C-alpha cells in the first residue's frame, strides 16, 4: 500500500512539472522563435498541435488550416531535397574519366570522377585537383561553374559541377544555324576565351566537344578544363591536347601559351563556316606562333572591324543604288521635259508660220472676191498675182527661224507650214474650178 501511494505521489509531481514545462513552451512559442529541443518529443508536429489545442491556440506552421493571405507551398515538408546524390546516371565515359548526372537539393548536377581502375593513381588525382583549383578561380556565365570536390558512393572522389542542358557545338552546327546565330556564338566564345586568358589560364583543349550550346537561349558553355594550365601551377607540366585542334608547338612544348588557344580558335572558326567572311582572320590564327594573333581580344576586334566594314560597304552600296536611281529619275524627267519643250517649240513655230501664211492670204483679198465672183475673167489676174504670196511668207518665216532649230526640226516645221499653204491654195482652186468650167462650157 505504501509503495502504491509513493508511486501515486510521483505521478502527480510528474504531471505538475509537465504542465509547468508545457506552459513555458507555449508562452515562449519556440516554434515561432526557432527554438528546437532535439531530445524532446514536443518538437514534433503532433505534440505541437496537442500543446496548442490545450490553450486554444492554433499552430503557426505546417498546419492543415492556412491563413488565406499567407504564401507558401501546400505541403507538410520539403519533398525531393536530399543532401545525398540520388538518381545517379552515367552519361559519358572517356579514356580516364566518368561523367555522371545526379540529383541533389532539388536540382541536377554533373559529377566528374576517375575510372575505378585508375582511381588510385596519383597523376589522375592531381589532374582532378588541378581542374578544381582552376575552375574555382573562374566565375563567368559562359564557363561551367564548379561547386566543389567530394566523395560520392559508386563513383569515388568527384568534381561537383553545374549540369548544362544543351548539346555540343558540332551537334548544334549539324542543325545548320543561320549566319547571325553563328556570328553571335563566335563573339561569345571569343569573349569567354578572352576572360580566361586575362586570368592567366590556357585551356589547351579547345574543340567542339568541349563547347556546349545551351538549349535555352543557345549560349556558350565552355567545359572540361582537365588539360588547362597556367604559370602558377607546378605540376603536370607536359604537352597535352587533341591532335586535330592543338597547335604544332603545343605537341612539343610544355610551357602554356595563350597563343596555343588562338590556333585552336582558328580551326573552330573554320567549323563555324566563317571561311568566306573572315578568311584573313582565320589564316592569321593558324600561322606560326610568332605571326599569330597575340590574344583573343585582337581576333574579336578584327571581327568587329570586318563586320563594321561590311555594314559600311553595304550602306555605301545602298546609298549608291539610291543615288543612281535618283539620277536616272532626274535624267529621265529632264529628257521628258526637254522633249516636251522641244515639241512645244516646234508646235509654236508651226503655229506662227501658219499664222504668217494666213495673214498673206488675208492681205491678198482673193477669198472675199471669190465668194462673190461669177466670172473667172474678173479674178484671174488677181489669182495669178497673189498665187505665190503664201509661199513667200512661209519661206521668209522659215529662213528667219532656221538658226534656232536643227535640220530635222526645220524639216518638220517647213513641211507643216507648206502643207498649210497648200491647203489654202486648194481652197482657191475649189472656188475657181466652177468658174473655169462655166467659162470653158460657154457656147
């Protein structure tokens, strides 16, 4: 019985202390203040709801009842976020490395590891470490970003890099992009190489498979700095590169030189189908090292100058065509006006000549007498006397204007005036013919 009472008192004391402790928690509201008790059961959602229910308080987070004006995901926890790599998928295996795609923190990553059979060799570990140190110095939107180096199950020690959703440059070129897109990517590539050269780094392995083109925006991403080098590095100082794209001196010289990358850029510019536009620039990129461009900035400036020159020539050509069209229009208008003026002068000359002829016939006074004459004998002398008055007037006028017109124009003028004179004589003939017939038929 005493044992039972002792246990009962202990239970009452425990309940009071629990109530007091719960009151303190609700008063300070540790869930809103960020307090956390890792060894207590009250940090769970169910206990929090229970405590709040005791004091008629609603829970402040992860509740099924949401504030209408509050923002947030409708979930009781963060899903798909894990500090470990999941969904690891090998995407490429080279001679010495493995590239795998993996998921962590809700995003995709690219893991670069050494093959299992070579994982314990010091030289490959040094190459991986060297690439890490070089990439950590580079922060550029067109260069792959590195997150660090860590051990990953199934792969071993890996470089953790951003995942680039895109395709290799040679794959992108197989889609036959237009000239504007190829020129834009060329300038992006040159600016990226300019950046790494200014950092004192030589890539030494520039080739289409190490240049990615992103799916969104079609921007350059320069990858694989495994063979990159600079003057500060004291390890792995030996010739390296891809034979098709590396310069001749790179195969025998272990000192990194940014002009090694210039040679590789010349080969890549050929693949970008710039041979017609930038033939002289490409030729200078692949010259012997002493005659080559000194840096990528010079290539970029040369391309910009070439582009400006082409635009300037195009502008001049268009301006010249417009000037020719304008001149042609002006000349044609001038010729038309000249022809109209010529025709107007000829017409005026003919009009004035016919007026002179009409005046001569009017002064002769024959027309009025023919209208009233009944006998040809009464008017025959006047007709014979004034028969040539119109021709004389026409010839006199034609001689007076001959110096102002060409021979062809004078032919047209004189022909028209003499025809008019002939028409006036025909009127006389038509009026005198009945009188002559009457005279010849007289008994």
